[in-house]
């Protein structure tokens, strides 16, 4: 699969550089070589995902994070180390690929340590492969459609607007999506419990689902409120007036979308744990049919601000569909949603109102009102100390789904 992906990407290098991203002629050769380097790295990335999957199956999040943490830091540090010697995108990309190679070698050694039988070599069994494809076909659909919805907006922005517009959009996107580490850790913690309990103890499954939903809400909503209110000030201090002017609304709308995306982690984990990836795949396919034409229209009508608004709407639709599916799997969740969702909608509308305000005083007043609504929303939530302790303990080991 990695080789096929690499061949496809390498054959598209010139097309991407010239026709899709419309890169200036003087930079096209550098872009082509960069795309080829990235294409060569695709098989390695695919294999690394399998290695991490094996370590996850053995609950060795400690080993995963021994590699993932320095790798994540190096992804930002390596280009800074290269810049004093070269401003070539080729050299920067090579530095990142070398890091991936080193990480894969270490992960392979860890896998052999966890499962010594791997040192005896590998064999290809067509029956096992067919069984794997049958079991994972719907997961594969989700794993194709999901990244397509995540990354297609930047491809389309580059194709219809400019590479500069991609920078103004991608930078706040990267800022906002880092918040998904928290729901990723919580859903990774609860996923095996969903798988074990959903059939034998539905009430316990419902309790875990609600506790996870409430934990995400309590942890993230205050952070998102700050992000929406102070988007302009944060971008101004960090990146200057140009980014603040062009990216403020993008950061605000993406932050609102992150709230829905974070809440959707829990029903998605439940659906996967219940062995029904076909349902989530169908939901994602439906989202794709709605999202792509809306994104195209929004870019023409509102530029990157419109793209961010449509992205937020897509995450709302995703949360709505997955929560509805989860309600069909776990009796009682629909009753919880009927009580919680109307209040959550009021909070989100308050956040959307803040995006229309420009002076800091008005935004602070609106933020206080939103915070009061949030306190009312969470006043009756009962997140037990045991759930908090469990999440904290496993979050330290389980930051693998971000």
C-alpha cells in the first residue's frame, strides 16, 4: 500500500507543482523534487503506522511516546537547524524524512522487543490478508475519506486562490487542531472499554460515553472561548499584523469547529469499539458529498474565511451524525443529547457572535456571557474523580490519537 501510494504521488509531482498549486516558475523545480522526496517517504510512513499499531495493541504507550515526543519536537526544530545553512525546501524536507527513517528504525526495534517472534522473519499469507481486508474495508473507507476532508481544503485553497492564502489558512489550522490532543487521549483511553462493555453492560457503556463527552466539554470549552476572543491579539503578537488581519476569522471559526470535532471523538470511538466501522464510514461519505461542493462555493464567495466556516459546519455535521449512530448502539444516549445539545447550541451561537465583534471590550462582555452559559451548562455534570484520574493516567501514555 505504501509503495502504491508513493508511486501515485511521485507520478503526480509535476502536476501538483504546476497545475494544482500554481507555484511560480522559478520555484517549480524545487517543488517537484520536494514532492518526489515526500513520495519516497510514503512507504516508510505506512510501515511506521503498522509498527505503532503493534505497540498500541500491547498497550505500550510508553514506548510509543519515547519516539513520538522527540519526533514531534524535531519536526519543528529540524527546519530551524537547517535554515542557517540552506533556505532550500529540498534540504528542509530531507531533514524531516531522515527523522522519519530514524524513528521507524527505533520503532521496529521496539516491536521486536515486544514481540520477539518478529526477529524470525516474515511470511505472506493470502488468507490472512483477505481476512484483514474484509474486516478493515470500512475502516479503510473512513481512513481515506477522513484525511481527504481534513486536507482537501488546503489543496483547494492553493488551487483556487494562492499559496499565500494556504499559509494564512494553514497556520491557524495548525494552532487550533493541536487542541485535539485532549479528546484524542480520552477517546484512546475509553476505546478498549467500549469494545469490552458495549454488549455485556450497556449501562456502564453509556456512563463512560457521557463521562467522556462531559470531560471533553469541560476541558476544551474554556480554551476555545479564549481562542475565539483573543484570536486577533494572539496572531498579532506571534505573527504580526498581516497574519492577524487575514487569519483572525479563520482561527475563530476553526476553534469553534474544533469543539464539535472533539466531541465527535467519543461517539466515533464507541462505534469503532462496537465493531461497526461501516456506520461511521457511511456517515463520513455522506459528509464528503455535502462538504466538497460547499467548500468550493464558500471559497468563491468568502475566501479562506468562508472555507473555515464550512469546515466548522462539517465538524458539526460529523458530530451530529456520529452521535445519532451512537444513540442507536447505546440506549439512553439520545435522552442525554436531548438535554445537553440545546444548551451547547446556545454556547456555540454565543461564540459565533463573538466573531462578529471587533473591539476588545465587546468581545470580553460576550465572553463573560458565554462563560455564564457554560457554567449553567456544566453545573449538573458529574465527572467523578475516578474518571478524571483514569483519564489523566492514560493520557500521559495515550497521546497517540491526536
